[in-house]
C-alpha cells in the first residue's frame, strides 16, 4: 500500500473542507484551547527602527548600539502558528491487528490526517517516532514539502521493541524548547502512573497534550473461545490459556488500567480520545474535532 492510499485522500479532502468552514472550532478542539497555546508566547523579531523619545528601553538593541553607536529599537511580530509534534508509538504492541487493520496502520493514518489538517491551516507540525527511545525526531515545519517528509518517515517505521512511554516523553520534553502541542498516538500499554507523570512534565514544559489511544476491539472484549495461544509482541513468552476462564480477570485488569489512565488524564487537564481500529477514520477525526 502506498502512502497516498494509506492516508485516504478522500478523507483528507473532507477534513480540509471542514477546516475551511469550521476553523474556529477546529483550532479550539484540536489543540485543547488553541488560543491558550499562543497566549503569552514570546514574539518573533521582525526588523529595526530608529529610537524615538518615550520608547521602552527594554526593546533597545544593545548589540547594534555597541557596534555602530546607533539607537535602534527591535520590532517584533507575534507568532500565531501552532507548533505541534506528532508523537507516534512504534512499539511491538502496535503491530497487533491481524486479521484486519493493525493499530500501527490506523495510527499512521490518523497521524497523517492530523498533520495534513495542521499544514492546511499554516500551522507547524513535527514528528517523533518511538518505542523505548525516540527513533526519529523531525522538528516542526509548515510547508507541504515538510509534511511529505513526515509522511515518508512515519510510513517507513515498523513496530518493534518494547514500550517505554515515560522515558520517551521525558526525552521529548527536553527537546521541545518552545511552547506547543504534543499529539500522542499510542495504545498506552504502559504503567498509567508513569505515563501520567511524564505527561505532567510535558505540561510543565508548556506543552498542551492530546492523547489518542489506539485499541483493537478484541483488546476490549477478549472474544476468543477455548484454549488460545497468546503470542507476545514485545518479547514476552508464548502462553496458552482457556480464554473463557480468564475473560473475567482480563476484563477487570483492562478496566482498571483504563480507569487509572482516564482519571490521570483528567487530573492533569489532558483530553483522552479512545479510538478503535474498526472505526472509520473520518468518524474518529470528526469526534475529536467537533465534540467539546
């Protein structure tokens, strides 16, 4: 399957139309209060002008004064573009889904669609692929050429290795020096408390965070019957269980994990969007963009 097929261009066309007719809603919903991301941002340097009586001396360019003995005021223009980073989980568990779409395939398409929307809005978007470490990091850019570079990177990355969300997000926090938005796309199969603590670090570093949890519907219900062999995707041993006998225990453990994840996200002001791989991608995007 090509990158173009995987991104589903007809969905992107519909999404592009949505951004034109519902720009305000898209900005506030996608970024989790998009304006709050920009409020109070430092501003970008534009040019100089001659000093005039009454000008704030804090804007005087002392380097120009030292070099040329000229009093020049630095002028700025506010930065209005959102700086977003797509954080794409490429750990082994994201390869689950056969038969049917894998979590990785769904996550790639979701990341591609979100990136497309932001570039269409002239926002900047970057990419971080990871498992136990950041595999590849591409800083945010706002051109279509940059977006295509992101697509190439995310679609050549295959799932593998174990999950290490907490350590990865801590590394990512150290790389993101400017205020922005992190769109975390993962199955979140890691310790919820460790994950939430690393998200808090991102928040402390002035990053808004949106968490898209990608799940296969079979992970929610364990629909298998009789003796079933379970093959670990992250170097776990193969195990055989009577699926009917362990279903109740599995449901209890899975429900506890989800409850801890949801309450942790709520406590630190992070929106959690649970997505199933059998859902239509545009339906997921519409829910994420339109529901307040």
